[in-house]
């Protein structure tokens, strides 16, 4: 049973969220998104919670309060917290070399700047340190975000495909990844990557437990996150949303969708060997907001202390070299740096509200986004099941309206 700490009852207030509801519902009405769920917190109190759309477009069953979502990279926040729990226990230091615990990472090579192929290599000048894998500054890549780049071609040719191969364990995955070159010298740049999967394997090495076992024992059970897992068992399949892909991958606002993953016969219907710390979890709004409440509340929620507040402060500290920021080839994130698991708003743009300063956030590839704004005192979560759905216009509009109404 889900405990009372997971309830999503709104407190009384005189704020009008109707403009936000109307704006979000347009994405459903225009056939751009199949479903959406939104929630705004002030502190740890729920100001607004609303579901829109359907469990699936075929039956048009209304989206349930207990609907299960593919979280993709929202998993990364959970993995980062798990590793920092072991940091608090003194199992490692942030400046420790990764190879101290995972020797396969001691002999990696690096692509030379401007390399034209995978043979244009140089030796490490600086070892990979644990703070590098927590901040995507180790030199790793993903293999699909920039498919024409030398590093991503090397990943695919080397058999590292996180989107298509869930048959290997984290140990096998890291053994394979460590044979591939780095995109740059550790600590000198930022690149979104499989680094959080390496963090998940490090949790296994340091704890002596499988990654999922560690999460269940130390995070999910204490926080009563009963529906967060790496798969969806048959008895929960009716609560699992269908995922869709847009008919036009290059036009985020073009109507029309095609089924991309089935809740019964899809990839989450069986247990998979690959317990991806970078993108493997499914969860519910109730469960994930409990996790967010824990973070906002300084590391504890209910009767569970997950992290010390000082550790969370450290996680919200920029770990990148001077002049280095978060950068994607297709998404703009100006003024954004990276801490230990969180993206950080370091500099505001001309259209950003002043209270967005120091916001920290991240999201998932199918359109789940969470953000916490300590200056404004509010946090938000919005989620859909659209592949790709990261950094989609609906998430920006949701955040802008949440700030206007509650910030």
C-alpha cells in the first residue's frame, strides 16, 4: 500500500491555475500529446495537480491518478542521490579516481581535439574522477544524440547502444564502455552521456548489492515509492501509459502520433538485465513527487532521512570548469551549468523571472520534467509519454505559467 506521505492533496489557496490548465489541455486537443500530468509545489505543499488526456489513444481511457510513466533520464536524479548516500558513508571522495574502484577505467584513451576518426587518440592527462561522472564532464558520450560525430559513431560501432540493448548487466556495460575512447580530457568540457550508468555500477561496487536492490532498500522502501521499478509487472499493466512518437520528428507542434511502446507487449513488460541508472525507471506522479519533496525538504520526508541537507547543497554546486556550460546540438540551455546530478540555472536570460535564479532541474526523453526553484519557493513536475519529448514546448509553457501564477 502507498502510505500517506505519498498523497497529492492540494492545500487551500486563492491562486488561479485555470490559465495553466487551459494551455496544457490544448496540447491534447490538438493531438500533439496523448497525455499529460502537471503538479506545482510551494515548499512541500501541493498547490495544483491535474491530469489531461488518455492512458492510450486507442481506448481513450482517461489518464489515471496512479498512471505509470517511463521516466527515462529522470532516473538520473535517483541514481545521483543513491551514489551520494554512499558518499555520506565515507565510501569515496569526489576527487577519488574512478579506477580506484573500477580498474577498467584506468587505461582509457581520449580522442584528440578535432579528431577525424577513432584512431586519432591521445593518452589521459587527467584521470576520471567521481565528480566527473556525476556531472557529465568525464568525456563519455551517449552514441545517439550526435550520431554523425566521431565519438558517437565509435559508440555504435563498438556495440554500445543504450536505446536498443538491455541484455547486458551494468558490469558488462561498463566493461564495454571503458574500451572506447573519451570525447575529451576529463574535466575540460560537458557532454550528455552514459556517465550516470557508470554511477549506477559504482553503487553496485561500493555497496555489494545489485543496483535495483540498493534503490529499493535505501530509497524506494523508506519513501514508500511502491510503484517505482525497472519494469511493470502484469498486475500493473492496466496502469501503464502507452508511449507515442510524433509523425514528424522535426516539428514538435505538428499534430499526429504513432504508437512507440505498448504497455503490455513492450520493452518494460519483462525484467531486463540492464538496470540503467541513466534512464531505466518507471514511476508514478505520486512516487516521484515524494522523491522531489524529499529533496526540497532537505533530504528527508516522512520518517525517512535519505541525505543530509549539506550533501544536497553540495549537489547543487557547479562542478564544471570555468567557461564550460551545458550544451546540446539540438536544445539550447543558456546560462546552465551542472552540479552532482542536477542542471543548475547560473545565469538568467532576458525573459526569465528573477525568482528562477539557482533553479535546479532535469528531465526525461519521453517528456517528464522536474524542476525546483529555491528562490521562488516552488517546484514543478510535468510529464507526458512522447518519444522524443525532452525540452518540448509544453514543458517550457508549463514552467513559465507556474512561475507567473505561483512564483
